C-alpha cells in the first residue's frame, strides 16, 4: 500500500463476455465492447484473482472511475483509474452509475441519502431529479459507461 497520484490505473477488470439475463443478474458485470457485458462467472468468484477491478466499492462521491486500459495479457480491458490523489490504505470507490429503473434497492436508498445529506434535497425534489436522470438516459443502464 502506498500513496497514489491522480490518473493512475490501480486495478484491471477482465472476465468473460456475457449476454442476456446472465449479464443483467450479475453483481460483477460491466459494460464492454459494442454494448456487450463483461463478467466473472459465479463458479470462478471464490478463486478468481487475475484482476481486481470487480472489488471496487460504490460511492456517489468516488475517488476512482472505470476507464479502458491495454493489459499485457488480456489486451484492451476495463480498468479502475484514480480521479484524485489517494492516500495509502484508502478504500477504492467508483460510481456504478446504474440506471435507476434497473438499480438494486440498496443503490436507490444510497442515492436518496446522498442527495439529502449532501444537497439537502426534499423528497419531492429527489423524485423529480431521479425522473429527469432516468429519462435522460432512455432507460439504458449507465453502469460503468465510460
């Protein structure tokens, strides 16, 4: 563990291309090339250690973002890149950027708490904000859209 400067790749996210319900139901899938999804199959999760990008936690005030990188073994893959300087031992957070209509309940509750605690929004303002954000993305999932 050491201090890390802004704009450094700190983790990679490789896996297997998946489609359909398999991609939608996974906690670890991420957007991939041409709208496909990349995932770590459930049967491999216990032993998987080739890349660690799937271990990033969610925050609406992240210190990292998903990006692209060229990996010597996996080729062009997703990566976790710092968006500010980070101290040694600091937790890694990315914004999962779920579409609200497809987001799990914990994500919706976290968004409401974030808006109340950071922007002092009222419930009616939160509902309007969520409606605008969700319709502005035409129902497309936003997770890791970069």
